């Protein structure tokens, strides 16, 4: 199919817009810059693209001149992350990266405290906000943890496989999104939030350069929200097989199982153990592809339906309404 299939819960746009409003910013303008509006984000079933969330955060950062979006005790001016990245790019390995990140932010802001620790087998980056009440939707906590997971992984040229994630709060309603954000066991109601991983990764060398960093910073924060290759084993294998097909809609479980050299029954059991099913994987891919294609106004609903393997636009409309709660035409109208 060759299109971006990843979509994101509307929760994050809702939380970002609420942060903008509470800090006296023009949330309507920020939403418009992202191709969103109040009516759209009020629908809890709607999902958005990584580009839309990225543009929304950029608008809020620029309006408030604060990369912490007013969710902390003090601001961190827009450009501080870039300054940190230009310092950290000269680190020799991942251990040095985490130490430099902690040293930098503990020096330039009192809004939160970072601590990097090692044990015999694991390494942990801990985050403590000074006033958690300023982050009522936990948006800042989750964004900072996401950044300090994704950016160091980019620096060493490979994803950092997490052993465990700790969060200072109870499990939220949007916790299903963590499956892609932080694919690992999660402990809630912890004294501080943290990322934990094998310390064997700490000697991995930094492979990026100042030249590649320039491109990375131009794309920020988009790269943080793109789908990472973090899936349970068989879910990932099925996705890899489906990505190679021109018509995902016609894919059959029996065929995919053959490609994986296992029985259909075994594949069904493995996917069930990973909390999903073959149909859910297919529907998720088609849903995310539909959301992406609907953002391209030059494509008609009929064209999108054909691209996604639907026999007629009405069938696509029924499926899209089931996936998102709204018809594709209404989704596109509200999205622009």
C-alpha cells in the first residue's frame, strides 16, 4: 500500500490544546495550524496523524516560547532541546548521552529533576516533576519520557528495548497507546517516573553526526511520534508480511501463516497471547492508512476506497465509521 499507517489517539491533542488554553494561548490558531479544530478533538474516537500532533506542539511551543507548554513550574524556552542535542551529539556512547542529558537539564531548569543510575544488569533514567499538579493529563511526563527514549535510540542508531516503564500516576484511560509508545511492562503509582533497560546497551557508540543532527532537528518533533519497530514477535512478523502486499484487505491468515512457516492455528494462538488478532492487525493498518489518505485533499473518497481495497465507497464509509466513530467525509471536513 505504501502509505503511512500510524495514527495517534486524540487524547494527546486534547491535552495539548487544554494546556494551551490554560496558559492563555490561542488554542484555536494552534489547532488550525495542525489541521484540527475543537469539534474534531471533542470526539474521543477520532485518531490523528503524527504530522498533525507534531504541528500542534510546534504551534504551542512557538506561541508560548516554552517547550514544556506551561505544564511545569518554569518555562524551557523554545530551542533548549536543540541546544542540548548539539551538545550531546559529541558523546562517545549511550552512557555518556544519558549522563549529559541529566547534567544539562538539571543545570538549565528547576522544573524537574533527572537522575541516571546503573545496577549490575540494568540502567534507569528517572524523572521527577517539581509540581505534578501542573501536568493534570500527564502530557508533559509522557512527552519527556518519549523524547528521552527515542532521541538516545536515534543517536546510537537502534531502538532502546525497554525492560520496564514506571509512571508516578495510576493507569490512565489512554494506556492502550503505551503499546506503541513504551512497549514493555508498566508499573503505575511509582515514587517517580522512569525508563529502565539493559545496561549492556550503555557502551553502544553514538553513530550520528552533526550533519545528520541538523536534519533530525528540522523534523522535530515528528520523529518522536512515528511508529517505531516495537511489537511483540508475531505481531511484528504479521505486519512485515502485510506491508509487502498490494492489497491488505484480501490477505488471508492461512497465507500469512504459510509465509511464516507455521500453522494457522499456531499463528492465531500466538497473536492471542500478544493481545491481538489477525483481523485487528489488518483493520489497524487500513484505519491508519485511511486517516493518512484523508489528509490529502486531492484524493476523492472513492479513490481512497479503491486504494484501500474496498469494492465501493459505501463499504469504506461503513468501515471507517466503525473504526473512528465518524464518516470519512465528516472526518475530512472537520480536519480542515
